C-alpha cells in the first residue's frame, strides 16, 4: 500500500502539498498507479494517481471512514533528552507501535528547554504512513510537569522512576485499561520533589525491570509493552 497524507471531505481527497512534491519529484510515480490517502483521523481514500505537471491528485474510487484505532490508547509524557536525536528516535518507534499521544515534559532536571514540536509532528506523520496507520498520534507542546498534572486522571496514570526506596508495582500488575498515561523522566530521573508531587497526586510508580534504562529506551519499552498487551 502506498499511503499518503491529505484531507478527506465530501467524497473527495486532496493530497498534502509536501506529499505531492514527494510523489512527483522524489518517487517519480506515474499516472494510474494505485494510491491511498489518509487524513490521520481514521479515514482513508483509495484510487488512482493523476499527475498534472507538478501536481498530484487522486481519482477516488472508495473512501473508508472510522477505521479501527489501536486499543488500548497509550499517552506517554516524556522529558526531552539532551541529544534531540534520541527523543526523535523514541517518537518514530513509539508511533510505529501504536501510541496515541505524546507530551513533551519540562521537569526540574530537563536540560533541553527548546523543542521543535513541528518537526516531531512531521516525524510522527512519516512513521504513521510507514506503519500504515490511519489514526495519527497527537504530539502536544512542551509543558511543565506541574501544569501537566492538573489535567490527569490518577486512576489511569503511572510513572516510571528509579527511586528504589519507594514502592513500585510491576508492569504486569497494571490492570487492562482503555486509556493509560505513562510519565517518563529525564536523564537523571525526576527530582525527589517531583516524585513526592506525583505520589501526592495518587499516581502509582512502576518498575521497568532491574536495568537502568535511558529516557528514550524507557519510552520505547512502555510503547512495546502496550503494543503486546
């Protein structure tokens, strides 16, 4: 399946401008090839490619709406790594494994204060197309941890931290939930103050095993766990 991003409405599909350039200039696709266009909201149009100069359009033959989404829905709130390549790698792999939402957290020990969210969103779209997802994940703006905690449900929210002196449950002991949120700390982990704040909010701590994992590895680990649940 050759899947591209665009808009779908009123029985028509319009391929995104950047996608059109990619089709014409990079892929050098030809008239009549079968393609599919998704709006990332669960709708997908199928049809034949039409090339008109530098423009690429689709002659729609079928539109499927409300295609099934990945279940359970996983939201990972993760602190950015100092090396931005690592958080970008996390985004790509987590999207491939069906994550529904990603929030970038600013914590006390977060070293990187500026994040190109638009770039992460483009990577999420690319990873969604690569893995043939018709529901694209939400990539939220950078937010401070206390502000993020104002709108969470503690019954469906968990945190992975490395403080072994505090009680932590195992992943296998988390009940099946339709929606689940996971917090992953920065390099150097959450501060003691932040861990106390999380506990006061009623958020359960979870152990990810005996090994100490990098931030992006912990995020991918949780995404893989959810994918296999």
